């Protein structure tokens, strides 16, 4: 029997998890998912997703990746499942992406025979984060002078990718069921994040202020009840990302 299966192992979180579980089997999304194969494994981390990036705009692909491929993969699965959902499912304004994540959560909870754990991460950051995201873009703006549109008011709860992976391993060791939220419990405005990055780089960001870049942003988008306490602060994460940028 296979010990651990991981989908989405080439993604930001997946790469860190694969590094911690070097003997795991990584399923290529295009090759191994959606074909109705029953996997004989002790545990499965379903991290593959579509829709969480600005250029992910095809709704049918969100449904396919976040719901249909998940259900096909877990069909007949007897082990412990960890499904990577999103904290956006808790927001008052829902998007096609968050709706597919909510749908997957509801379906998994309706399958009592499946031992599933649902993880809702908040804003995952750290070395290797997608370059289109806020912190990497602000670092480039400071270091290279790249102009960027900037809304100073939205609030986010940042958690380092290494803490997320430690949390996944903590859940795996206990083989628990239920919903777990991964965040720091601290809300940072975009303006506060910009100031931290300017302090870390010693340079000013080249921003062009605007408003309401994303209609679903909320001043209350932070974790009220973190499932475990992260080790890294946002300041530490930013410092490591700035150092890695050089």
C-alpha cells in the first residue's frame, strides 16, 4: 500500500509538502486525476486547484478541478483525505472559485464513509510565493521600481507556507476529521504590509493608488479561531522573501 498521495505537488504549498514527505507519490493532475482509478493509500492530500489566480477565469475549469476531479479521485478511497479549501468560502461576497470550494466542502461532509479533513488557509506567503501576489509584487516594486496598482485598505491574514505544511503534517499525524482554519489571527491592511516591505528593503514602493481592486475583499478577512499557532511572523516571512529575492 502507498503511504501518501499528493495532488498539486508542483504548486506553492505542494512543493513544500513534497519536500517534507519525500517518499510520497505525486499525482500529475492531467495524467492521474479524473479517470476513476481507486487509489490504495493510507492518506491523500488533495492540493490541486484552479481559480485562485487572477488569470484563472474559466468557470468550467474551476468546477472540473475543484469538484469533479476531487470526487473522481476519492471514489472508492479508504484512507484519510485532506482537502485544501480556501478561507474565501467564509466571505460575504462569493466568487465562482469560492463557490466551487464551498460545494466541495459540502459534498465531502455529506459522505460520512469518507474520513476527510478540510483545511481553509488564509493568505499563504513565504519564499516561492506566486509572483502575481501582493507581497512578491510589492517587493519587486521596491527593488526594481515596478509600478503597481494598489488599494491600501483591504485586510488579510498572512501565514507562512512552512507553517501551513507543519499544520498539514500535524493533522496527518492525528488523522482527524472536520474543518480547520490556518491563519495567524492577525489582520494586516495592504498599507501595513507595504510599510513592512519598505522597511525590509530600505526602499519605497512605486504604487498607484486605486480602490476596490477586488470586490470580495473584506476588512474582516482574518482568522478568528486558528487551528494551531504559527511559528513565523509576517515580518520574518517578508525578511526571508526579501533575502531570497537578491
